[in-house]
């Protein structure tokens, strides 16, 4: 069977297509899954380029959609033929967060899903949404669940709230979709006028070009009549957090998801304290939260935004596309 491995030194050019032995039959508590699709995340890119060091020969990619080919003893939740989607937090089943690193994350701490077939513990997967393609389902593992946890699980979003989303990556687009389905208003930012038009088509109530408007936090305040937004889905990190704090209402909520602008920087802690803002870091979510999210998207009737598809053999080209910032929503791999 085919797989992609990352060789050292890390880098997009050191992704290599290899042949692996078939993993065989599942043992007790395991399932055998034919992987038919993956989606890319910034976390995957960080692993590939060496920003998150991983062992030589690691099989990358945390997101997978596929079909069950066999089940081991004592597996009652799944049967042969079921469509499934992988979980990012393989050890976090339910309840309060119990992970603080990527040591058990597929494609980072353990082998990922850039391979045709895997045999894994059954609880590493959930059922995929009914009627979704494998490519669509694969987008939920990180981006979908992160946005869901940011707004629903931790944010407690309700109709009439206002949400600020930054950029047009997978998490931000999922957050826009969830917010609109739940009756919230959305303010969205991008550096591209073309992408801003697409944000409007998806339902964004207001849009801001952050490249031509560096003080976009003040603009958000103007758009909310000085009140500020209820929720910020913050993917930039240190370079955008000051503006996000300015844009947030007193007692509002910022979900800190990404560090696209850097891991460290100056943060206006006095403003954060004075506005009594709840700033919460997020690493995807638990398996039970993924199950709840999938139930919700089925009821909502929503579908993910997929911008480009690549075959497994062209995984390097997919990462180059991501690195160029050309994507709007999710990039997927079809196996």
C-alpha cells in the first residue's frame, strides 16, 4: 500500500511516496479503515516544514475520512461499511481537557493518515456525517471541531451574538458557517478583496481588509456601535491579539486558536483585564464534542467549503498551495 513519509531535514521537498506492508486485521477493540480522503491544516504544515519537530520517517496528516473494512472483537459502535472520520485528540474522549501537547496527535506524535489503510483503536474515529463525501468529512477533525469548540462548547454562542473571524482558513470559514446557522452576526477579515467578496457570499454581515486597514479593531468597534463583539475566533496570535482585544466587548470571549503571526509578542494585558475578557486557548476538542458537532451539522444541513483537491501522490504540491495562501476554506487530499 502507498504512504507518504517525511524525511529529515524537514521540508516540503522531503515528502516521499513509499510502499508499506498491509497492516493486516484489527485486534480486539480496533478497526481497519480504508483512508479515502484527508484535509490539510496549518498544524500539518508546521510539522512538514520543521516548526513542530517530529521523528524521521513520520507519516503526516491528522485528518482522515474513510470506510471501515473490518472490525475487531468487542467493537460494537461500528460495522463493516460504515463511513468514519478520524479524531485529533486520540486520548481525550470526553469531559474537561486532558491534553496539553501533540504527543498523541496523528501526523505529529504518532503516525498520521497519509496512507491507504490503517488499523487503529475504534475510539480514534467517529461516524462521519450522513450524506457527506469522504473529502467533506475529513475537514471536521481539526478545523470543524476547533471552530465548534470555540463558539459552542466554550463560547456558548446564541442567536443575536456578534462573532469576529480572522482570515479565510478552514477554522475561520467553519466559524463563519456555524455562527450564521446559529443566528449570529459575523464580521470577517481578509487581506484579499476577492476573498472578501466570497466571505460576503457566505453570509458575512461586515468585512474588513486588514491589509489596508491596520487598525481594524477600532473599525469593529464602530461597526458594533462601540460595544464590541461577543466572540473572536483568533487565529493570528501575538500579531493580531491586541486588535482582537480592542474589538471585543466588555466581558467578551476570545478563543485563541492559532499563532500564524508568531508564538510570542506584546499583549495589552491591562486592556484584557480592564475589559474582563475571557481569553481561552484551544487544541481542537474531545471525541464526544466531535460526535455532538456531527449531529449538529446534519441537522443544520451545512457543508464545508473545499477550495482545492490533490491526489495523495501530490501532497507536496498541496502544501505548496497552502503555503502560498491561495486557499479559501479547506484543501483536501483524495486517495
